[in-house]
C-alpha cells in the first residue's frame, strides 16, 4: 500500500518536472518574442513605406499578354490600397494605362500580381502609383 | 393494502403460450417487450448521438459557413495546405472522440470510427448548407466545390464531436464517469489531456477568425509595442479565465501551490500552443505568404489572442 502511494508520488513528481520543463521552454520562447518586438519597436518604427516594383515575367495568352510583377516594401511601415500601374504603347503612338489594386503590403514583405496588356505592346513601364496608411 | 399485496395485484400472470410463460412486469411490459427495448436502446442512443452531432456541426460551424473569405479560400487555398489541415484535424478528432465524442467508446478503433463519422457529418453539413446558400452549385469546377466543402467540414466535424458534450443532457453522468476514470489515469496523461483540449479550443477559435482580412489589418495598424501589450493581455485573460474570475469549471487556486506554478505549467504552455496553432492556421490559409518576419510575428500574436481565449475556454467547458 505504502509502496503504491510512493510510486504515485514519484509519478506526480516526474510529471511536475516535465510540466515545469515545458513551461520554462515556453517562457523562454515568449520572452524571445517580446524581446524581438521591443527591439524592433525601438529601432524600426515610424518612417514610411518604400515600395518598388519589379517585372517578373511576361506571358502570352492568345490576344493578350500577362505581365507578372512583384512589389516589395523596404520601408518600416505597411502600405494599404497599393495601386500598381503599367503605362504602355500599343503601337498607336499614344501611351495607354492599366492599373491593379493590392490590398496591403507589410513592411519588409513582397506581394505579387499581374496586369493584362495587349499582345502588340511595343514598350511598357510598371510603377507604383500610390498607397494609403493602413 | 400492504406493499406485498399491492405488488401481487400489479403482477398479472398470463395464460401459458406453449411452454413459454410470459410474465408481465410492474410497468405492464412483457419480457419480450423488454428484450426489444434493450435491442432498440443502443440504436436509439446512436441515432440521438448522430442527431446531436449534426446539431453541433451546424451550431459550431455556422459563423464560418457564412464567412465569404472562407468560401474564397475553398478555391484559392493551396491543395497541399488544405490536405495538411485535414491530416492535422483527423488525429485531433480521434482524440476528441476519445474524450468527449458523441457516444461512449471503449477502444481506439471505435474512436477512429467516430472521428471518421464526425468528419463525414461535417462534410454533409457543409454540403447541405453551402448548397442552400448557393455558395456551391452547377457551373462551378469540381475542384472549387470540393475545396469549399472540405475546408468547412473541418470546423463542422469538431462541432459534431462537441455536440454531445455541449448539447447532450447526460453531462452529469459523463462527468461522473470522467471522475471515475480519472483515478485510473496518470498525472502526465492528465496534463497531456489538458493540453490537448487547449489545442482543440485554440484551433477552433482561430479557424473562426483566421480567414478574415482583419487579422493582417489589425497587425498592420499595431506597432510592436501594441503587440507586446496584446501578448500580455492574452496571457492575463487566459490565466484569469481559468484561475481568477471563478467561471463554472474554473480551477480554484490552492494554498499549497504558488500561482506562478500554474502560470508556468499551464498558462504559458497553453499560450505557446495558441501561438503555434495560430502560425499553422495562418500558414495554411496563405496569410503569411511573402510576409517578412516582423509582420508574421505580429499577425500571429493577433490571432493568438482569440486562440488563447479558445484554449482557456476549452479547459473550462470541455
């Protein structure tokens, strides 16, 4: 009887040690997250979004061409309602424009998208028109 | 009239039919009737259990069935990630069936069977409701329809298993059974069980809100300082829910254990689970694609707030 209760106490102690070990590991991870946030809060807040667009590739789809692009935000703040436009010459001599709207791009992040341009596009330029603060 | 005379009057001996004597019982039913009833009772319990499972699936998944971001995810979500969500959900359902399934089970095979039934109920519930809402229908690709149904079946199947414990009326008996079986479990198993329930609660609540754009929007509006405050608030609410404000089912603080012990062993670990589950759900829904490390951490902390509440509530309710 005494042996049984001693065994039970031993199991409880062992379980408690494991629980404490998992708890301490969790505490370390949470403290690391807080530390990271405090560090970023002290060094990388404020400022403005810094958006740049890169043409990834152009693909043909029958009578239209698809222009795939990526927009990177190298700033320290997120940008919302980002408008990406392409100005292009379809051979008529007049510059045309098409735009697409991206919901948001977080600081340090990249978003991709696409624009449909006519097949006979002679030249084009892709750029970010503007953004709003989230 | 004495009790013996009353008993004699109530028991009526019927004429012999062949060699078998049929004796009526006190409530007037025959042995044959009793036998039939005994045969019907498990079947009836099964039907009632399945009915409750459908009820649970509907009640617990309705907010998600009516969320358009979740419909969109049905066809936008990467199929590998959707498969991963299902793969993670199935063992979770088995564990849930073990602890609070829609009927009493005796071995793991029965738990696996019940988990499969729960998932099937989730699929059926999602199919019916999405069809009635015209979210799925003719003209849509097979891939889109399947994606929408499978995604919605995940919370619905969890709801199906929660149906018994939350909608059933045998809570008292079940609690008693749990109390009886508790004596045969080990402290480590109890702890793992508690963590398991917290994980289920965290997954369920995070599935509710993770598909919405608001998670990322909130994270973008916040500064890192806000995120630290939200993390602290999540821990505070999580611990307070269970230990401080005395909800039904909450654990009363004991004098022999300092508060820090419960905080480290349960609240911190539970919050860690909420963080990991939030991260997994956000990744599954493609919410972290192309995101840098800081926004990833911030969005995870935002989602971990409801997930932590879900984890704490699961400890109290389930």
